[in-house]
């Protein structure tokens, strides 16, 4: 019986080892990729649709594999957030962004740099220290930084989130509410968080030239932003007609494939310099 039990225990142990091993190997690989600096910033221009000038960019993370393959956040972000790797990755990405586009931002003090944070960043003051450490000696000033928080996922501790945002705002950093109209927060977030900018989700922009309801919704977002003294950015703009509609509605800032896709630093710098020289 003892031998049977020992064998059973052995089998269970092997089973556990096998089921556990692949995941841990995947995680080791992920950690190695972080250490190798494979998670890098791409930059998507944010444009002024009236003047056709660059207002800045949104920093979007990419995984550049050693074989040159570029992986989008949809493939790794949920994993990185669930495992807490996102904290290191964001720190690294901000550091690289500061190095790569610092000179450009030094030359264009009106350019803004938007960084995406996830809900977990607002459960820990560490992010304030991270932003200070990255940008206090950078050519990018705090006034040029925008932190984007999505309303797709709930903020678990609203009180702490509000405090962290207020600390960032005291430095001069602005807070943008991302994906507005798609998620949890809605009006409550706008009221409680002291948001500076709202970003209209692509979902509304997609149908803005064909669907009256979308136009009405965007129209009321613009009015809301105006009344609350907030800025507004349209995202996912792909067609000329959408630009026309946005202009009619009084939205002046937009990003989307119509202008440019997210791109590596070198290309973004060339893009910005080309546009600003025109
Ligand atoms: P998001 O913050 O809403 O970013 C906008 C997404 O829309 C980006 O996808 C961008 O490439 C895409 N996009 C921009 N213009 C257009 C357009 O005209 N047409 C279409 N079809 N798409 C457009 P991306 O880069 O794949 O990022 C997806 C999401 O991953 C982001 O959505 C954001 O939630 C998350 N993410 C990206 N980088 C980071 C990061 O550094 N940290 C965190 N926490 N999340 C990030
Ligand atoms: Ca965003
Ligand atoms: Ca500085
Ligand atoms: Ca968005």
C-alpha cells in the first residue's frame, strides 16, 4: 500500500510538473524578452486637423522579437498586466521614449507625449516615482506628458486613483480618459477624476459619417468637454469624410491611419520634421 501511495504521489508530482513547466518556461521567455529590451515604443502622431500640424503622439508598445517580427499589444498586454510585468515594461518604454524623442520634444515644447497606463498603475504610487525618475532630467518636460487611462476596465480604488492623478497633475502632467463611451467609468470618471482630456473611441468615429446617432453622441461629447473645460481627441480616423465631420463638430485633434500608423522613433521624427517644415 505504501508503494502504491508512493507511486501515486510520484505520478501526481510528474503531472503537476508537466502542467506547470510550459507556463513557467513561457514566463521565463517573457522575462528574458523584457531584459533584452524587446518591448519598445512605437509612436502614432496626433494631428491638429485644422492646421494639419503635429500636436504630438501616442506611445504604443510593441514587442520586437529578435527575428525582427513586430508583435502588437493585443498579443501580450493582457498577460503582461496579469503577471505584473507591465510595470517594468512601462518603465523601460518611457525611458526609451525619453531617449529617442527627447531632442525632438526639446525643439517643440508644444508637442505632447501620451503614455498608456493600465488600471493597476493607479493602485500604487510607484508610477508617480517612475514618471519623475524618467522625465525630471529628460528633454521632455512634465507639461508635455499626457497619461492615458482607459475606462474599459474599472479602477478598483477610485480614491487612490484620484490622488495619484492629482500628484501627476501637480507636476504638470495631464490626464486623458481613453476609450470614452465604451466602458465602466463614463460620467462618474469624468466627475471624480478631474480628467483633462477625453479621447473619443474609434467605434464612434467609424460611423460618424454614416450614422446620425454617432454624430449626436460625438456632438454631445464635444459639448461636455467644452463645458467641463477639457480637451478632446478623436481616435481611429481613417477617412477624409470623418475629418470633415469632426471639423463641423468642432473637434480639432485627431489620430488615425488617415494621418499615420504607429511607427518607430526614427520615422516619427522624420514625419514630425517634414510636417513642421511645410
Ligand atoms: P488604445 O490606447 O486605444 O490605442 C489605440 C489603438 O488603435 C492602437 O492599437 C493603434 O495602433 C490603433 N489605431 C490608431 N489609429 C487607428 C486607425 O485609424 N485604425 C485602426 N484600425 N486602428 C487604429 P495598438 O497599438 O495595437 O494598441 C492596442 C491597445 O493596447 C491600446 O489601445 C492600449 O489599450 C493597449 N496598449 C498599447 N500600448 C500600451 C502600453 O504601453 N501600456 C498599456 N497599459 N497598454 C497599451
Ligand atoms: Ca490610448
Ligand atoms: Ca525636464
Ligand atoms: Ca483608445
